[in-house]
């Protein structure tokens, strides 16, 4: 079937509408995916600690099972299940690394097995993670500025402030570099947690739940995906497979397959058990996307005091993603070790003072429950529906030392913050000065300068933290009004050039309406707008393009860089400003007479001024629950294109052909936004 050209044409206004909808959906999607728990090397470190803490007998069982699990994949799966000496560019994947791959780089235990065994990119991910671990090890986890009591020594306070900002900037840069490399290695990285918040705790509805009641609440059919529920789902899958190992006579190949499935189920579950010890995943458990992301980021950096289910007489302070301290790893590793012991004991038939249910129908393949596509839990099946009382001791034992989840909305809930994600309206005011290449009249060769002010109303989408705090996913349109001073260079070859006043300048004072747009781009400016229909046909691919664009583009040269003094970024092609001079009244200038010797010619004209920001520096940024304010400086280039020239006086004088004026300037912008 052939279509006519008109059938294949999409009107520009339709493209803009599609693009706006695509960006709004992408903002929600990307934000969900960006709020993972502990980063890959932290997940792996916790798992290594847990395996190291096994007693000798269980460690021998674990090692034997791992050898069975890696049979046939010895080149890809490391000889040691938890290699404490693994360094940069790992040549293989050990079992401890699986908890880092789970969730963030795979959607189910079954998906993780296939990814680890057959993908050509998982070793690249492991390499990025190993380098990130080295980079973060050089940066101390310090108390953020403003979180300690000040002293009377201003110099010492300033030094501490700069040291803390330096550490924060280095951490952001390390994470940004790793995130960009991970996105290139694993294109689905940022979008894998599309429709749910599986990495977060489920908030408690009240204060009366015990660990098992909370576990039932988290896993019941219809509950939104959450970290405790996902952990229990895959942990029970591992236990059920382990029960077959202890109770059935199996052929060697069947035993190896079942052992592999149990170990991969358990490793997948542990990612989410470990997430329960990340501060942002305890606190950021409810709210819209922006509130979850902002609260997640705030408490990860600043820490959170929590109770555990063991008792309310002792509390612990947790940090979060990329801020893990040794004590945080130890807290999580203790629970992880108990979980591993349960599976090992179930597999060899050892008693833990409670019975281990035997389920002969448990499959010998890893669990295929897809946490990326599912939004809520379905019936667990396999004997673990509503009647899961036989598993009470298993869930209680592991969950006793986990943090008690925060309460949901209402009395007693934790304070919330938010990130710059979602729709906003705002105001922006700027003041700038620029050097100009002469004047509009071709004989005007003297350079000069012009100052200008601009006030505008903005509306757009923020998803600047979609993949990391240093990302730039800002999209907006702005309408406003601009006014400019007369140029500093005077009109030449006229009688008025030596006089004072605006008309004596090469470019007199003028004003006009202005428009400004900003958007990231993948390869060339505007490509995300033109490709926006792709969002509805290949959403995943469009998201990959947009995430890459927001984090520096395909070539990566527009990546932001954080320092103790502020944030720097090349932005050429991301933003365009346009001002129409002469739309609100006559704009005039004086040109030399033709023939020479007269008083000069008064020329009416209009012009369109384009400005392109090249580089920007942001020293200041503040954010409340629904507002943000930013001061930034931009180096920009401009082109002032005249048109519509006509002679005002003297009548009948020959016309003047005006030329384009080029400029280079510096602008200071104050940007205020209100998020809906």
C-alpha cells in the first residue's frame, strides 16, 4: 500500500504537541529509572561482606553450589563466588556482582541469567562499576554544608564549606561519568524501572504492623511493586528451589540447573533487600515522581535516623546511594548473610529451628517475574498465596534487622523535598553586555558595545536530574520583552555623530518582544523535536536518545561539570534567543549622506537579533518543595540581521543596504520556577 506525501506529513503544531506529551512522559519515566538503590559496586561490596561472614560449613556449601551453577559458563562466571581481589576491568562476573546487576541491569532473575551468560555488554558494565568504586574511594563521605553547628571562625568555616563542596562536586562528576558510560554500555539502563518504584520501601499505613504483617502487606496481590515485596518474591523462589535440592534425587544436570536457578533467584532478591538499607529508599517511599526523587537524593546525601524491627530502644543512621560508609555496608550485610544462610540450609536440609517447606513443583529455571513491566504484584502461586504462614519465620528472621519503613502521607510522615522534574512556570530576568562588530551601515567599522535587559515568562519541563544531578534535561519556552542601550560607537560620516543622544550612536536604543527556547539534543539541535513521533512507536529508543541528549549528547561534549565553585557546561545549540526590534515602534539610525557632505540620512529599519549561548556557569541554585531559583552566567554569540530598510529623510535620498552585525557577550540570568 502506498501513501501520498500529504498523508505522511505531520503538521508543525502536531509535532510540538506530540513532543510536549513525549517529554512529559519521558520525565516521569527517566526519573523513576534514575532512583535506583545502592550503586553497582556498593551492592557487590555488601554481598562480598555477607559471603565472607558465612561460617566455614556454609561457605563450603556455597562454594560447591557456585561451581555447579557456573558449569558450562566458566569463562563468563568467575571461579570464586565473591572475589575480594577483583580489580579494574573484571574478566568475569562473580556471584556477588549479581546483586548489582539485578534490577538495574536486568528485569528478572531469568533475564539476569541470560544477560550474564550471553550479553556482549555486561563486562563493560562491570568495568564501569569497578572504575566507579575506585573513583568514589578517593572521596570521603562528609557531613554536608549546613548540617553541623557553625563556629565563630569564619575562615575555618569557609574552608570546611569549600572542602565539602569539593567532595560533593567530585562525587557528582564520578557518578555522571559512570552513568554516561553505563548508558552507552546498557542502553536500557535509565529506562529499566519504567512504570514502578520497585527499589523503594512501601510506606506503612499505620504504626501497628509487625515484620510479617508488613511483609504480607507489601506482597499481597494488587500492592504496588516495592523493595520488600520484590525481595520476598524472589527469596521465596530461591527457598522453594532449595527445598527440592534437599529432598529429591536428581540427575547431575538437573541438580546443576536447579542450583543455578536458586542462586540466581537469591542474588536477584538481595538487590532489593540491600536497597532497604539506603536512606533515600526508606524516606522516598511516596509522593509524585519529583517528590520521590528529591526526597531520595536529599536523605541519601544527608543521612536518616531509623529504627529497626528488632526494637525501638536503638536507632541507626543510614546513608544512601554513592555515600555508603563501612557501617552501612555492615548493617546490610548482616541481613543479606541471614538470607543466604536460609537458602543454603534449605538446600542441604539443615534445620533452623523451624520447618522448611518442600515444594516439588518449584521450577528448575530462574524466576521470570518482570519487575520492569509489572506495576503491581499478582498472586504469588506455588503455594505462597494468601496462606504463606509456613514462611513466616523466614521473613521475620531477615526483616527483623531491616529499617522500619517510614509512614505514608499524613501525621508523622518525614519531611519531603523534590527535584526539578515536571511541569513548571516561571520568570526569568537577565542583564547582559556584548561587544559588536561595528554597525549596520557598511562604512561603520568602529567596534562598540551594547547593554541589554530582558524580562520573560517561562513554561516548560524540568527533568534535570533524570540520570544524575549534573544532567541537563531542561526544556522551556519563554516570551518576554527586551530593551537595549545605544551602542558605545558613534555614527560616522554624519552631522549627528559628534552630538549626544541615542540617535548619534551607530545603533540607537531600541526594544522589542523576545522569544527564547531551550532543549537538549542528541546529535544536532532540534533533533528530539523532529523525532518526537518516535515516542509513540518506539518509546524505549526515543527515551535512550533523550537520556543521552540530556547528559551531553552523543558526542558527550556538552556534559556538565561540577566544581566546588559551581557548575560549568557547554550549551551551544541547546538554547536560542530571538528578539524582534521594530515591532513595537519605529527603529531608526543615521547613515552618511549620498553624495557625501550632507547632514546624513535617517533610516527606518527592523531587525531580528539571534543569540546563542555557548558556555554557562551556575554558581548558585536553591530549591524548596515547589520552587527553584538559579543565578547563572552565559557566554553567548549574537547575529543582528536588519531588514525592511527605508529612508525617512531627506525625501528621495538613495536607499541604504544595511549589513548584519555580529557580537559576543556575557549575560547574567536570574531564573525562578514554580513546579506544579
